[in-house]
C-alpha cells in the first residue's frame, strides 16, 4: 500500500503521483478518461490536477473541458470526498489574470464544472505582475474563509513574487501558499533548482512538478531514428537532439534495467526523491500508460542511482 504524503503545511495528504488532467477532453475522450481515473483510484491514487484553462487551445473547445470530465466522473462514482482536487485560475482567456473579481468569478465556474462545493488546492496558474500580491492573496483568503477552497498554491511565478506573496500572507495573517507547481524534470532542472527551490524549502512549501516526463521524452519511447505519433512529439524530439538528453536516456536505461522497471518510472522516482517534492504530475491518455506512472510510489532508488541520474542531467 503506497503511503500518502503530506502536502506542505496543509492538512491534505496526497498520493506520490498526481494524475494530470490536461488530457481529459483533449487526447482522451470521456470513456478513456473515466477508465484512467478508475484505474488510478483503484491503485490508491487520490491527487488529480486540472485547470480551468484545459483545453481551450483545442479547436472546438473553449476551456473547462477537463474540469467537466473530472466532475462527471466524481458524480458518477460518488467519490468526491476521496479525491484531492487541484485546479487553477488565471490562464483561461475568459478569466485571464489574477484580479480579485477574476479569481472570484473563475472559482465559481470551476466549482460548477467540477460539481462540488469546494476545491482542495487552488493554484494561481500564472503570475499576473499587473496585480499587487495584496489583491490576489486577499481574494484567495476570502475563498478559503468561505469554505470554497481548502488550500492555495502557486505555479509559474518568480522567486521574488513568491517571496513577496508569502511575506504579505505572514504579515497580515492571511492564507498562505502551501505548494508550488514548477516546471521540473531530469532535462529541465534550472526551471526549479536554485532560488525557487530554496524559498520552497525555507518556507515549508511542497513542490508538485509539471512536465515531470518532459512532454513524454522521459518515457524512453523517443529514440534516435524512431517516429512517435503524439501531440507532444515535436517538443520531445528537441530533447533527443541534445547531448544531455541522450546522456539522461542512457542513465535511465541502466537504472531501469537494474530494477526491471519502466524508464518513465525511474524518471519520476528521481523527481519524487528531490528535496521539497511531494508528488510529480504525469498524465496518461490510455490505461496502458498508467502502470509505469503508478509504480513511482513503490520504486526506491539507491543513493548511487540518484547520483548517477543527477550527474547525467547536469
């Protein structure tokens, strides 16, 4: 039985793999999404990541599709109390930015689509430098005090604005960020390591990294001379073209062979073992992709293996 992890200073406890909902209503239709969600929950998974903006960029979509699928699944299964729902505000064109009025209106729409009276973890999806931290933290505090949100978190924010937000919360006795969702993986370390990670560590924030598998590159399915049909193939191919990308793949292959594990599992296990990280995010479009992700909770890498992967990714 995989042990749940505390999420920063909140009272939320989460599975060590957060299931990414960005594919729901995009590359996974409702039936596929329900099948993946059922299997994730059956394995003990309880931490699902979505956003109001998912997936407005798809022709024919307007945003909110992922939240809607997740809400329909929870309603059909009657399991809302068993799920830690994380969603985000600020990137949907209709509700863009972090003004107090935008946050309030967007939260109501997310609650409606999710079919629930509360959001467990509410992220500011992107920072909005045009809005003072005093305004959006106060708006988030009101949502928490009203019971519509349990805890708040940040994504895509500079170290300076993150620290400013935390300082304001502490000074005014308002709700405080408990988690951070950075872009972070074996081939993108400088997007988190350094000042952001130091603030998270010093302030007791949990990291929930996105792009944990680098757009699928760290699954190992992208190799020299192979073609993969995927919406993310172009991005993954960019990693393959670098010496570091090929070096990381070689190190992952070696560790995976030693554990008889999937390359994706090893990549996520390295991420899960990094300081401050509570649960990497990864998405599965099909049932076949899920076992390698779920296995991260049971794979413990040795210090030597972690060091070898870290060296390869330097």
